[in-house]
C-alpha cells in the first residue's frame, strides 16, 4: 500500500496546470484576492509595524532574492517578507478558512508562495498550480484528524503545505519534494495554548511557519535529508501533532476534489467559530427589528470545537486577540453597531461599557453534535424582555461554499481592507489589483501584481 507521504509527493509532482478545472482556478483567484486584502489591512496592527522594523534589522537582499512587504514600500529577503506578510494576513482573524480541515490555508501558504514567486519572477499559472497543490496538502492533513487540536493546525499543516508548494514552484523532483515536506515537519511548531489565552503570539505562529517553509525548501534544495516517515512514523505528524482517524477518507480526495474550492470567506474579523452566531443575529435583527436594549439573553447551541474556541467571558482590559475570540464581545458589538469590522477591536471599542454589559447576556451551551472538528450546525436563540423568542438554525455559515459571500461583498471587503491599512490604498489602485488577479493565469510575471501591493507602485529595497 502506498504510504501517506508517497501519496502527497505523487500528487504534488504529477499534477499539471491543465488538471485545474475552471472552478478551482476561480477559487484560487478569489482567495488570493481576499488574502491580499486582509494582509494589507493587517499592516494597521502595531505589532505588524514592529515586526517589520525588527525584520529590517535581520539583513537585506538584492532584487532577485527579495520580495515586497504588502502595504509598505519595503522589500525584504524572501523568508522575512513571507514572515511579515503571513503575520499581517492572520493578525486580525480576517483570513479565509477550510472548515472541514480547521485550517486557515492561505496565511502560511500564500505569504510564502507569493514571496518566492516574486523573487523568481514566476508566471501566474505556476503560482496558481503551486497554490492549489499546497492547499490540498495542508487541508488533507487537517481533514485527517479525528481528535481535537493540540498544536496550532493552521501553522503546522500550513507549513508542510507551503513547503510542498514552494518545492513545486521550484520544479523539484520527487525526492526533493518529500524532503521539503519532511524538513518542514522537523521545524514546524505552534500550539493551542496561545489561542486559549488569546495572546499576541497567536498570529505570529503563522508567521514563524511561513518562514520555516521557505527554509525547509532551501535545505531540501542543497540535499539535506529528513525523516522518510514524517507523517506515519512513531514520532511523525500523525503520532505527535495530530490524529489520523479520518486520513483514509481525506487522502482519497487527492486528485478528485481541489480543496481550494471548499474554502470559506470570513465576513467578520473574528474567529470563524463566532461567525454562525453573528450571521444568525444579523438575519434575526433584519427580520424582526429588535434593538440591543430589547434583549434579555442570547443563547447559542454549538458543537464542541466552537465552544472550545470562542466560549470565553468578556471582561474589562481584555486583549485584542482575546476579544476577537470572545463570543460575548463580538455578539454585543454586532447587536449595538450593526456590524463587526476591524475597528471593533480598537482600544476605545474594547473599553465600551455598553458592549461589556451586553456581552454578559450571551451564553453558549452544547449542541447535539459530538464532532470535535465541526463548526456547524449552530442554533441561536434570542429572548427579548417582552417575552418574545426568536430562533435560527445555521446548517452552514455565511462565507461557506454552501452559503457563499456574494461577489459584491467580496469586493467590498477587499476595498475596505485596503482603505483600513496603515498606509491606505485608494479605490483606483484597488481596481487595478482586482483586474490583475482576474487575469492572473495570463500574467507572464507575478511581479505585475506584486508591484501594486504598496501605497506607491514602485517598492524600494532595504539598503541598511
């Protein structure tokens, strides 16, 4: 029987651009657009600026070995540019997610592949194929699990997937592709403790793994040998980091279904586990017209993973990262303001006593589902002070492939993200980026796109 490792290698090595159907190509473009938007918006976070300044101190590189830091006029060595961009993609919890895998597939993968492609002057087709393959690897690893996460899966699975994608972009042979993934496993990391505590290093775990994926591919390139059984060995990925109870079904999807087509948008910059509640509350408010001060309580019946990720109390002086993962705070924000945007986590919003008070009326309890990796179904019950009760069952959540975000809302999110950046990018430039991505499969050089991802269209190199 072919090993799991061999099946990944075969898929990455053998697949051709012509194997991508129109839906997969469109999905690659869609989530590349979304991820670039949230990545540029992420430059507004103070830690992003501090990480950039720190990375500048790590050294510079010439044009052929450097890449753009999105939303800035700075170029850094490829692995450092990937690290900063990965952090910016994930630091606001606004990046897309593959719900069955519980993996944010683009944060590690796109940041690493875009930096690599820019430095190598890669064409659009090569990037699209490498992106689709990398997402397949990461999400198949995620879908293999049948037990709750202990390690931070978006980082660990993302690192192995990104290393595979870079290896394909570099046209590595089978042995080198396997070594790239194996070496990535040997240095990947990140645990759920940062998520549990809601601390600022959480999105940095994505950044570490984007850097590590490039390092792994570099080392595979000069012949470093990693463990052959990096997935299935006694101390492999499926023994140490994740379970493999669903691996047979997950690996059967390779070559049959492109997983980029199963990725979900995030309409709100919060943990995806909170989106079922937010979607339901928006629908119920629209249908019944109640106001925040009419509410006696909000109860959410949710699967174990949802409760584990976002069922935490709101309190004064909570951190930004904690608030993004606090169901009471984000639900109260939506009920009071009508939406949850990136500004909902600015310090003045976090200190709003009305939000903190309403958050105390939001409660979560177990649903009938016992699936440790399910984000749906969820049921939201709103009880009003006059005795009225409204209920909404969410079999799928807004942004999921079964309940997709409209093209209009996708583009609005992108334009708003660019406008919210530390150095805002205007609508005219946003339209240029949209046009480039729409014809990405026709671009002779990915640099036609990367040149637009700055406040000015001509990035400058770091010289000191």
